[in-house]
């Protein structure tokens, strides 16, 4: 089931990118500017290292969001179950 949800999210993200490329470009423009500035100031090697760090950081953020999302779902279900019995 989790793979199906991930597949739906991935297809939805690709659909947004295809329909609104300008919005996606605007959203990632700070990263592009930072990458260009590092390339200009320090060289291509440091820019490549920054790019790898950005990609790994984004991947770690997605994994953390998944873990936190599962914990939030569990805590919300516990709250919902506890509230009616308290009334």
C-alpha cells in the first residue's frame, strides 16, 4: 500500500512540473542563485559539492517528514479516540 501512495505522489508531482514549469522554476530559484554564486566565487568543485549536499539534504528532509507524518497520524488517532470517551 505504501508503494502505491508513493507512486501516486510521484505522479502528482510530475503532473505539477509539467503543467506549471514556471512555478517550479520560481520555487527552486534561490537554490539556483546560491549554486551560481558558489560556482562564481569558489569554483565548480565547491558548486558540485553544494549541489550534492542540497540533494542529500532534500532527501533527508523527505525521509524525516515521512517519519514525523506517521507519528502525527498515530497521535491524532489516539486523540480522536480519547476525546469521545472523555465526553
